[in-house]
């Protein structure tokens, strides 16, 4: 189906995509780690609850932690071996419960059988049973997304990958086109829809051409504009539909899934494989060999950096994820999650190093905000500890945390930090009020 051009959206920013570093690097399979450190916080909701004990033998693909509630996901052993610890480990976002597995080298697997009775309900159950979450970064349980409470008529595949440096989705779309298409069809069947759209930024012409081969999937060429991959903006530019503040995509008749998620659904249905690995990008001016790697969940970042030849120079900043929405890490003592899309080692020239100064009242943060918010108000009142006013005047809870405001700020204010702090305070207040 011939690709069509998308609409554009208000505001946003244009950043150097830096994708040339890794976009031509085919996906490599990294050897399994000697020890996997598997967090039980692998989705947007509650952490899973461990169901294994120290000393227990597990196989690759065996469940090691069960979902705690609807907005949670099961967690699986990414390698075969022995559980050596079940403990808390301090991560970039705070302490998380982990299951630590020592690789025994056996490679024994405990996958589910391939799905033969392929119905909408069996696909939904398989997605849940394989612990699949959104691989675009948010980690929302896919089983919940494919069971919307309101009728939908369109599935949108997110192939925008608008974050600078990241090329893992691009490589998947080029190398696993047929598998992604199959996964998309399974998701569409689960939703009961026939219309499938895939949005791909214009800087990936080979991926656009690859999806033009299908008669049942409509490729849409997206303008190179950040944050084009934001769910609400992707819906607007591909369908013309708007999703109001506080509303879900399903309220506008659509469901959005990342292309990597569609690939995971294909593996779950046809191979019985739980979500135990993913493709991520290792890039940045301070890494010796940028790569796109298929890595096991729970692989130490130190191992990945070493596999890529180590440091080309001392990095100014190391980030898990993309430079706009990722999390900076203080050392390589960190471990991959289901949602880890990248590991970036940024050089002095790539990472902002300026100290923040007082707000200049220039209004640039509001000018580029794709959600039409007032980030400066959030920052001003949160700094004074008045989170209620910060949230009210900044409309902070509607923020998608894309980082456009902080990127454009000439005073280098930590706007995203203020936004996240305000959101946390508002949620804590609401939680107390609900008791």
C-alpha cells in the first residue's frame, strides 16, 4: 500500500537526530550474561511479586514473578540457571526488587507452545501470559491495551522513533518487517479491527518502503518533528482525531502499539516466547562501537558497554533510554529492563554541561510545548514548595514529559525535574486524601 503523508502538529522542536551513528548497524545478538539482574518493576503499574526462592533452578522463559493487579505484568527468567538472590537494589529511580540468576550455561527453555487456536480471546490471553508491555518506553501492560472498554476501529503502529540516537525500532522495521506485520495483525484481531496504520518518520525511507509491500497496512510518512512519537500526537497526525486531556486513545476509537511490541506479540503467538529480551541501541560519541543489540532482560549495562568495545572517551553523561526522556545513571552498575530502548554514552560536546541560571521569562518553553502547557509556572511554584498551585497554573498533570521545554530553555532550567516532582506531590496528596 503506497505511503501517504501525515499532518503536522502545533509546536514541538527540531533536534539533530544523531541516528547516523547506529542506523546502519544490523541487529546483533549479544551473548547471555553470566548473571542476570531482573527487576520486578517491569511495567507501568505495581511491581510483580517474586514466586521463586534463593537456590531454586529456573529455565529460560520460566515465570519468576507474578503480576500484582491489572496494571502489572508477569516477569520471566531471561536465562537458565540458579536463583542466587531475591533482594532490593538501588536504581536510577530508587530501590526496586530484583531476582538475581546465575547462568548455568544449559540454555534450557520453558516457553509456551505455539498458539494454534488463534482467536481474539486466545491472543489476549497469550499476550498476558507472556508478560508483554509497551516497548516504546512507558511499559503499559499490553494485555490491558488490547481490551479497551470502548469500541475501537483502528490500530496504529508507532514506528516514529523520534528520540535522537535511537535506531533499534528502525532496524527492527527493516530486518523483521514480516514478523512485525504478523504481530500487528494478531493485535488487530484481538481488538476486532481491520484497519492498521503505521507511522514512520521521513528519515527512515527504507522502513517506509518495506511496509509498502503489504496491502492491509497503511504506511504514513511522518514529518521529522519531536515528539512525533507521542501517542496523542501520533494519533492526530495519522488519523486527524484528537484525544482530549484526561482521555484515552480508545475514547477516540484507536489503539497505539509500538513496532517492537508488535514483534513481541508475534513471538508470543507463534513461538510461545515470553518477553525476556529486546533490541536496544548503544550509541553516543563516547562509545567505541555503536550497535543495535538483542539483549536479555537483566543484562548488566557494564557488560553491554564492554561488548561494544568500551569507552572511546570518558563520557560526560550516561543515559538509559533516549536523551530526551531517558534517565541518567551515575555508573554502569545498572541493568536492562523490558523498556530499556537505549544506552547512550554522551561526550562533552553532546551533553549539556551548563549550570542553570534564573528564569529569563522568555516563554520559549511554552512556545514549544506540544500539549499547550506553561512549564515555567510549574517550575516557579514547585521551587517554592507550592505544588498545588504549580499543578493548577502549569496544568502539570497533562504533561507528557517529552523534554522539549528543557531542551529549548536558554537558562538550562531543570524543568522536567520540577514537573516530575510536582506530579509526585500531587499523586501523594491524592493518595492520602483517598485513605
